[in-house]
C-alpha cells in the first residue's frame, strides 16, 4: 500500500514537471521543475529503499533459521558423541569382565 502511494505521488510529480516545462517559463518554472524533480527523486528512492529493506529482512530471517538448524545439529552431534563414549566404556568393561 505504501509503495502504491509513493508510485502515484512520483507519477504526479513527473506529470507536474512535464506540465511545467511545456507551459511555464522563467525562474518560477525552473523552481517548480526543480521541486517536482526533487520530490519525484525522493519518492523513487524511498520505493527502492523499501524494496531493499524487505529483501534484507527476508535474508536475515533465512540466516536466523539456518543458525537455529546448525545449533540443533551441533547439539545433536554432542549428544551422539557422548552416547558413543558411554557405549565404548560399556564395551571395554564388558570385554574386561570376560
């Protein structure tokens, strides 16, 4: 919704700039043209910034998911290593008693 509003405002600014070029001349026309171009630039860069922020947030979420999965995997490995150690000790004890 925000992006749509910014697109509409930027289009209106560009139309205003075009109208200014065609109908108004002199210092006033140049000032209006500058303001319209400045506003259009702000709106377009705001849209681009929002898109980059959305992309960055999705990338951060993916990294968080991967870190959780890798943390789970490392804890599983530790548990399996401890089980292996216990089994090795039990096997050594069983072999010593025979």
